[in-house]
C-alpha cells in the first residue's frame, strides 16, 4: 500500500477518473473488500479534500511519519470517528492523506480534522490538532503521549536539506520537539532540568519521585516525561 505502487492507466481512462473524482489518483495493492463501505453522507464528511500529488519528486527519502506505506488508523472529523481507514501522515506539510474505499488517494481537509490515530508494530500513535493562539505558537498535529490536567506532546517535522544524501541529492531530515502543557499552555521542553523547572513549587517533590523510582528522564526519550508529568498532576489536585 505504498504510494509508489500507483497504477498507470491509459490516458482516456485517467481522464474519466479526473472527471468524476477531481483528479484523484487510483491505487493498487488493496482489495475493495478490505475496507468498509460508508454511506454517501458520511463519505462526504470524510472525503472532503483534494487530490493528492507528489510534491517532492526530486527529493530522496520520504516526508511521512513512520514509513511510506498506508497504515491502518482512524480519523475524527466534526465529532465523527471513522475507523478501519488507511492513512499516511505527511510531516513535512503537516497534512493527512487517505486511501479511499475506491482506492483513490486524497489529501484530507486539514481544517476539519480534529484528531487521528495510526497503528503500527502493535502500537497506536494518537494525534491531536492544536491551533495557535497568543500564548502558544504550537499548532498543527501533535502526537499526544499523555492527556490529563497537564499533557505531553511530540511535534514531528521533516525538512528538505540540500545535498543531505551522499553530498549529492536533496533529502528529508526528521526532527522532533517535546512539549508539556501546563495551565493550558504547551511549553517546549528540551531536557530534564527544564521539565523540573516547569513544575515550580512542586519541583522538589517531583525530583524526589524521580530519584525514588530510579526513572530515566531525558529529552531524547519523550515517553520518559509521561510518568513524571502524571505524578505532578497527582500532587497538584
């Protein structure tokens, strides 16, 4: 279910597809029976977007989260959760791509998406869409590791760097940033010290909790922020 497995149809047939589906590409590698058929009304809610096209033909690598294959997941739009879908998350453009039940590749309307999830290697990655305001510059889709009174997010990015591959070709380079939401504001946290400083008067208690439980806390391991933040929430009620 990779984007590279696209069927090459004759020109006349492609024109027909364009006419009825707004230039949506057709994909191979997935049987029509492997995805549930939605009603016309719910399809209109979910498939509200535009045709996908490759924006990076000359760049080595791919701009996607995890891998360049459609992965099973869910998409929530206007409070409706669509399950058993096959999706790709483009972390260069911060856009979600879906393989429809008709095997078309569609770039979903980002403004309508509230959240989505992707399943891979027995793990579920849950993404939430944030909007930028005067107090926080963080916006777009973030991986929600923890959601309580506080929250822990990862923001993924892939940027194109010139001659990043063998010194000859432009290539994608991935990076990520960890944010901890406190008092409703996501704050960029790079290391253990910044995390502890964030907890203010509870810093000493949190520090002792880390020591007592022999926790490894590092900005290179975003998941390590979760038990610490959960503990902070438990003593802040």
